[in-house]
């Protein structure tokens, strides 16, 4: 995965909104154009950028009535993007999610459990990043003192 292409794709609020909508269900460009109030040409250009970044893909065509078949777009993969910036720290990564996961029998309770656990993990991650940043800063100061 090209991190720069993904960051460029996420730069545009319109493309972020397209991703938000495509995360719910596959959609076709004209429907997206109407929903977002953008020209069909603009939607196609945004979808191209998202395709080049590997975030969306054509997922099928549906023939409706007299016109040309509608090409539907959907997400092509599930990823998380992490950017950490702090004193003595710069980290940028894109992680693709693993495939199938086992889920419990009660989807509402399972979703609540997952949301709670993700919040806990994010809090722990931020604490660890603060500690890492502080250690990097101190090590940098130590190196400067030893080089005098």
C-alpha cells in the first residue's frame, strides 16, 4: 500500500465523505453526485483517486431500464492509518485489517464490548506514545551532552 497515495486521497473532504458513504454500502457515481451536490465528473475524478490509493473498487454493474448499466463502487479493503507526531517522535503507518473474525451471538452487546475495548486500547496507546516521545527527547538530550 502506498502511504502517500492514501494520505493524498484522505486530503479531500469530498473523498472522505465518499469513503464514509461507501463504507455503508456500494453506490454508483450519479447517486453519489446527487447526494453530495457535486458534478458527476467530479465524483468520477474523486473515485479515480480513491481507486489509485487502493481504497475503493468497482464492485459490479446493474442494468436498469433503458440506459447504460450503473457501475457500483465499494470499499476494496479495510485499513487503519496512524500518524504520530511529538517531540522526538514521528511515525506513519497504514495497517490492513485481518480477514474473518469470530463474533459473539449478540451483535449489539458485542459491538458495545468492542467499542469499549477500542477506547481502552487507544488510551493505552496514547500513554505509550507520550512515554516514548519523552524517552526519545531525553535520549536526544543525552546524546547532545555527550557530544560536547
